[in-house]
């Protein structure tokens, strides 16, 4: 059934995850008529739960600038727990990494050559957070609706075309109530990997250039045991109160612990190279290159310390079983065009390794609302700049992540190359602590050409086995020296860094 009454909106947002809903909340609060369309219904399972100091700065700034008082407490663990004790999150003091070997229980030494702990905050109450996305996404979507946006769940945009003369989209939304024709001035894609606008905007995938090639299996569990206390406490905080990375020969396992006893657990593995996939295709004895093999998860049994943590774990969501991804890294040709714009997760994604997803999404919300609510005559030029910036950001994150995978199975090389991420994040956070609206070198320093050149040199070396591990680590330490505020890779630090983030922006949210 088609409703003949054509609705008119200022913005049609595809996707009601936290980024789409936050965009809707801000626009609706500024008087825009906003419709959010989503094929699913809240609450729903999602991963991408690990926030960072970068994300906290951006979230606090959005709350401050747009008067979103209800959002502000989510910027730190302490303020979140005080304001919303029933909104599920987890304490995240920083990042922890452990190098595992098949058939051997985890063991470290006095130099911590098999572990790395990087604390972001000084104290628990200033900590970052892990988000239970089903709770947080629903929370933000609810506030968007209270601000005046309309949310239609279990609905899809099935047809859309842009009229350049009228500067409007004409489309049809299909839902349980039938098919509804509508007009919208702006089409905002917040649909993540679905890239829901691609069909209407001639925006094909463009990801052959990406260096990172990984896949994942994941779910939420109860009963995941803590890691050894004597290992975790040696940096002044528990390594369980962190984004926990258990490195294995061909990838890693994430463990993100939430305050209600839930733990997000995921296995990320490297995909075969295109050449290796072509060789495998001639044999056809194995599964396709873009999906984990049936025994990928079972292979964790060969790592005794990981197997011990999961020995009493029980999957709680999703009920249907482990989620299995294809290739994670992806990118589209463009991020914007006449009457449309994509938020970062719809435009491109690299990998969960450095927990950049929430921060990058929030950075996109910040820029898109600034552009759309700014001077009309400047919108096309500013969107073109946003398009260029997103490509630079995805390229930089791709390098930061791919270099770490290239280092495996060497834990020492991994730690050395990971330093490029940490100096980028620390430098960017220091910039935002001064002025969160001004990024001279772009998101995560993606425009810092000297830093990019240093990382590229290390990229070429990291997989070169003729360069020994100590020499490689020393070469990275020397290259990052201009930006190394916390002594990364200094031997005396023994892979322990007690406080790395700049003082939190907008102390009033705490």
C-alpha cells in the first residue's frame, strides 16, 4: 500500500546507530525536520565498543557546543556511572597487549618483553569507556526522538533520486505501515557497512589500495575469566580494565569487559593475500578467502592462557551464534555529493585494532553538522574538503593498522610499529585539549607529512627479516622522537606507560 501524501524533511538519515542518531539529535535541536530510517529495531547487538581519549574529547565538545546536557556524562567513566548507573558501560584505563605462542601458557619476563600496557588516564573516574552498543545506541536514538526527530524502525529507503533543479531528494520508504513517498533536502548515510546511499549516488567500492586485509568472528559472553593479576597490575592499573589485545601468530583476540559481567570477545585474523588466494583457489580444499574457516575459533584452544580465560564462557548475544565477517577493510569512492553525505563508518573502515571507530564516527558528526548548519554558500566547498579529509584519514589509519599486522608474529616489532598510533593519538589529543574545533594536522595527525613519511619508512622495514628486532625498534624510536611525549620505546620504561592522554577537555562534564 502506498500513502499518497508526500512528506517533506530537511534531512533523511539512514541508520540509527550512535552516529546517525547523534547527528539527528543535533539537527533536530536546531529546528530541522529530521527522519531517521533503520531496517532494524532497538535494542540490537553491535560491536565497536571501545572508546578512547580522542573520542571523549570529541563527545564532550559536541555536548558543549550543541547544548546536549544529557550526552556530556558519557565523556568519562566516572561521570557516566554517576549520571546513568543503569546504562551499561565498562571502565577502560587504556590499552593492554600480550604476546601468546601456540602450546605455551603466557609468560613474561622482567623487561616485559611479551606485554605492553599503555594507560590513558590518571585515575579511574577519568577513564575512557567500553560501550554496550545496544544500550548506548538506543539511549542516543531516544534523545534524538525527544529532540524532535522521527525514528522509523524496520523500514528502508527503497527508491531515491536527486532533483538538482529543486535541490531535493524524492524517495520512497518502505515499512510495516506501507510505502511512504517523501522529499528531503539532505540524505545522510549513517548505515555503516551497508552504505545504503551507494545505489542512489553512483558511489562504488574503492578499496583495492587498502593494505589491511582482515576478518573477524565475535560475540558477547559471560563467564570470561580475568587475566593473571600479577601480569595486569604492573602499570598501576589492571590490564583487564583496558582494551585487551591477546596477540597470536596471525592476528589477535579482543576482550572488552563491561560492568554488568558481559565481555565482548572477538578473533581477528589476517586474510590471505590476493596471490595466496589465487593459489588456494586452484586447490579448492579450503574455504573462501573472505570468511573465517570453520575451525578458526576452535584454534584458540591451542593458546593455553586464552583457552583458560574462555573455559567457562557462555555466549549470550547474538543468540544465533558467533558473528562471522567477511573482509573488514572497505572504502567507497566518495564521501559526499549534491544533497548527500556519508558519515565515516559508511564511507570506510579499516579494522578494530586501534579502536579508532567511535572517535572517527564522532569526528564525522562534528564536521557534518558544522557544514550543514553553516553558511549555505560554503557547503559545496566544505563538503569537498570533508571528502578529501576522509580519504586521507582512512589511508593513515590503514597504514597504522597494516604495519602492526605486518609485524606479526614478532611481538617486539608489533610494539614498535604500534608506537606510531600512540604518538598520533597523543599529539591529536594535545591539540584538542587546547581547542577541540581546530585540527591543524587533521584527525589523528593524518596531515602531518613528516610523521607519515617516518611511518612509511618503518612500513617498508617492519616485514624485513634482515633487520633484527632491536635495530627495528631503535629505528622507530628515533623516527618518532619529535612527537614522543611519553617515552615510547625507551628501554627503561619496560613497555609500561602510566599516563598518556592530555587533561580531559570540558571538565564540567565530570
